[in-house]
């Protein structure tokens, strides 16, 4: 009987611990990543630039590129700059925008990417997607997932705490996203990749049920691992389904309807997930999710991020239009304005009791 195997696209190195940055040169010397030591390193003018001074002496073969922002033009420009350099790999050192630019650029020139994250704001650090601003607003571009991921928890602790909180909301929202995926299977027969769903759900549950907080290394370790596993889950399924359901549709609606007022990605996703769980009748789970989000300093009501209840209702009603073809609890219930208002009022009472 033949042995049947499944090849899982995943990094060859995942190094998550305090002090990981001190061994970055050793990771990059792995012959699967770089044989000559010639590396293109993309950094921001912020956290990445400060870390450059610390690690540049150990990477004499590296060329450093400062990336202005997180636009498609920035990513194309970076690809053009590194194309003639005969590099072995590209390193994205910074937050989500820098890593996404580096992802896109490395894919464009056919080089592997090493993601060195300086914050844990969302699950994009190891995903097969680069999210970049463009003329239409914002676009998602398919790319290979990183060949290596390095996360120094000492560096993470130095980042603004709001970034960590955002990552918490994004990770916990996996639970609602997978529930939406399973709903689509029951109602429409959509295929669920069981491995991807399990990885994403367990990543979310690990963060949801961890007793620690944003100042604990143990909690930061679990959060970082959860975000990496979520990215790999997306690679396994070939799309964002394991981590993106009604929660992310509501997030996208906030971004599109109120672009100058939108909160952090994970703040909106966490709020969206707690509400979506209530919508699907999982009232106890919704209340517990809201309790945990509150404990970590995350919003569970729109007023906590500067939106009125009516603006939230509008976002929920508009949300399905942000992802045509995706089936979630929002599409299933197809609630109208007054119905959403009624359910929202019940949600507020439920999480406040």
C-alpha cells in the first residue's frame, strides 16, 4: 500500500523567544536561506532602523533598503531596487507593512523571504498574503509564505502595547472564522480543510484561554506562535478562510465606511468576532470572548473605538459586500437594519450582565 503524504508549505525556521534577534545571523547563514551571505534587508524608518544599528555588524554581506510605507508602489519599487543585486534572500525587518512590502517584492523577483517581526499586530507575518494600499484603497496579493520567521520577544515588549492587543483580537477571531467556514459547509457544501481549520481554531483557543497578559513572556510566546500557525493554516487551505469570516467582513466594513476613523485591525476583528458569535447563537462563547477581550484592554462595544451603535449597525449591514462570494453568519441570516439593531441591543445586554 503506497504511503500517501501531504506537503505543507511552512517555514524551515521558526525562532520565537527572548533574544532571538541576537542569533539572526546564524538563521540567515542556513544554506537553505543564504549560501553567499548576500541579503537584501527591507526596514522602516522606525523600529527597523533602530535595530539595524544593532545587527548590521553581524551581516556584512547585507544591503539595507529603507521602505517608505505599505503601498503597492513601495513594494514594486523595492522589487526593482533589489532585482539587480544577485541576492540569496530578502529579509523584512519591521511591522506588518514592511513585511508585506518585502513579501510582495521577494515574490516578484523570485527570492525567499525571511520575516523578522517587531510587533504582533496581526497574523500577516507568516501568511501567504501581502496586504498593500493601492489606488482602490487596499488590496490583497497572493505570495509564498516566508521561509523563516524570527520573533524576538524582547523586541515585542518594546513595541506599543496596542500592537499586542491587536494581535490578540486577530488571533481570537479565528474561532468565529472557523465557525463561519463550518456553517458554509453545512449550508452550501463548501469544502472545509480540516487541518487548516484545526490549526486556526487551536491557535485562537490557545490565546483565548491563556491566563497570562500582555506583559508575560509566556503569553507573548503563545500569541506569537498562534499568529504564525494561523499564517500556515492559510497556506494549507490556499486562502484566508481559516482566519477570515464575519469578523473580518465587519473589520473591512469599518475600514471602507470610515477610513479616517478606523481602529486597529485586531481591535475591529475582535469586536466583530464577539458579535458574530452572538449572532450564531453561541451566547456563552460570545460572553466569554468579550470577557477575555476586555481583560486584555480590547473593545467589545463600538463606542470603545469611537463609533456609535448606529455606525456599527451600518458596518454590519454593509459587511457582506466587502467579500463577495464568502458565506458567513451575516450572509446566512441576511439581517436588515432594524433586525441588526435589535440583535445588537441584546448583545450589549448579554455581555454586560
